[in-house]
């Protein structure tokens, strides 16, 4: 067992502890943990001391996962608002996150007496981050509901992953006081709004909406039809800021600072840029995971040590789940991001060593293989949670991804120049519009195909687990056969091309 496999095993044991604590009552947890200890103890006498240590650490990680989830559940116990469910309330609190403006409403995260409420109100509300507001509406406890594709969406635990236990819908909101909150965050969000307004004034919709989605993860204005088209064609990840987008932004920081700073200053400024960018775009699970891994990459460059993608991914996953155990089971963004990256780390080297002879340059073949690998890795999750699988995603990604970096750079340039002069920006905006229109055309054309996406019957949790076990077995057999033949897979620990 390699060190990376041992670390992955310990992390999986910790994750299993989270699942046990969340899905089973106290008595059932006791018997499950006892069974794990009995099985582990039965293996000790048949293994060497190194494997014995591994089993011991894994069992401790299991207990640690149970304890961490139980601690997280305590924050939703003894709420001061629990006696007012389904009643009309009037409360005063602070808006503690950026206002989430949707197509027909706005969502505010409001801190009231230590309780975080999700308040839905008119999309044209004047409330902003840092404001103290008065909220009047009916307090509700969210519940699960069925989606159009026959899946059950656990909305209650989805909100708990965001620290929310209660919702106030159709609320009347009035601003009591403005200007509080964290000043740097207020400045970042204000800068983001100013930049977004400049882009919107320079580009027509939906191109402006797509550009802001690529660069800042603002996808709300795309409209339901276009957003569904991106989802059905498997390209929605570029609009919600996938790790690919984040790494392009970080590569831009690295390239710019390389012109005038030594390595130490370049790393420091890039790390600061990562933090500021992550806060500006909302700290989604995907952004946080990519930011942690990129920070580890920069620190590895600074120290002069080798960057190990698998260990960086495991560390990022561990940090995120320790901070918020609910993301493991109830944040689809975290699940998709983690599994897609894990698929790239574990499967892509096997594909590359089989069909690729030159991996030094990034081309269509690399995008094709990466898309295939990520689709394989996230397919069970898509079937389980969403129920719709894109058939054309590989083709669409191959056609669209090569211009995503260009589209992001042009959108950024359009916004910057527009802030200086609405006249000088015209030629840049013209080119930006063409590139963004190309992506939209590709998506809408393939979305019209009757076979663009297929609806898959629901599967159980055990079938989901079984599919991933099967993928693991296939990977292990593939790896074993290749090494028995003397073939060596491309190392998954190489850093991205732009950092080499």
C-alpha cells in the first residue's frame, strides 16, 4: 500500500464517521463502530506493524468523523426561534453575506440572535452586505421536495450546510442602518458590483451574463432556459466557477507578478490574490477546494518541493469537511468538485500513458481525455442527485473549453477599459462579444438535439456506492495489469503546465 493510498484510506474512514453520525441514531452508531473495531482487530494479527498502524489510525479517524459531526449538529439545537415556526415574526439582524439575486427574488443571509436566517424578498431590495435590516414574514422550517426528474432534494440539510436552519419567505425588508460589516469585504463586493456594471454596459445579454459567469461566477442573470442549456450540454461548470476557471485566474496572477517580482513576492501576492478572489466570488465549495490546492501549489514552489496533487486534494477535502461536515453529504458542488479532481488524479494518468505520447502541450486531445475522465468520475453522482446525463458533453467541452481562457481574459479587459472609457472599450467589447457568442451558439445548438441529454431512473444510495466501488476495482485492475507489463503511468503529481 503506497503512502497516498494510506492517506486516502484514512480520509475515507473520517468521511465514513461523518456518514455514520449523520445517518444513524446513537445505538446504531455504537454497533457500527464496534463492528469496525472487531474487523480491524481481526486484521491486526495478520499484518505487519506498518499496516497495523494504518488500521489503528483509520479507526481513530472514523471516531473523529463521528465526533465532528455530532459537534456540528449541536449548532442547530436549542434555537431561540424554535418556538415561532409557522408564525409571523418581525426581527432585526445583520446581512452577513453577499446578496444572492435570482431571476425573480433575492436571498439574504441574516444573523439574528446568533441564528442565521435565509430571507427571501423582492429582487430589487436595497439591502446589501453589512446592512442592519428589519425583516417581517413567516418563519418556516424547510423540508425536502421532489424535483421534476423524480429525485428528492433534501433542502433542509442543504441549507444546514450553509449554516441555515430556518427560512423567511416573501419577507418585507427595510434597511435600518448601513455601513457595518467587514470593511475589506464590503470594498471587494462593491468593486465586484462596479466591474459587473461596466461589463453589462459594454456587452449585450446574454453575452455579458456569460462573461460575468465565467469570470466571477455570476450566473443568475443567464435566465432559466440558457442555464438549463448549459446544464444539459455538460458545460454548466464553467459558469459556476469550476476549479478550471479558478486555476486560470490564479495562473493570471502568477503570470502578471512574474514580470516585476522575485519568487517570494510572486508567491505572496498570488496567495493574497487567491484569498481576495475567493471572498469576492462567494466562497463556494468548488472555489474553496481549488483555492486551497492552488495555495499548496504556490507554497510548494516557494519551498522548492514537489507538488503532489493527490495529497493536496485530500488535504483540501479534509480541511473543508472538518470546518463544515455537512458539505460532505449535502453540498453537491463539493461532491462533484472533489470527485472530478480525484478522477483526474487517478484515472487521467492511466489514459495518458495508454493513448498519449506527448503530454507536454495542452491540446484538444488533453481536453478530450480530461472531459472523459471527469464525466466518468461524476457520473454516479449526476445519476443519483440530478437524474439527467448529458450525451454531448464531451464534444461540447472540446469545442468550448479552448476559448474559455480567452473569453475570461477578454471579459476582464472589457470591464477594466470600460471603467476608463466607454469609447475605447468598443473594439475590445466587439471581440469579446464574438467569443462569448461562439460559446453560447455551441451550447444552444447542441441543446436542441433530441439526444443531448437523457433522463436516468432513480438509483439508491447503495447503488451509488456500488458504482464507485466498481470504478475503484476497474482502476486497481488497470493499474495492476499495466505495471505487470512494465508500463509506468504518467505521474499525477506534476503541477499544471503554467507553473512548470
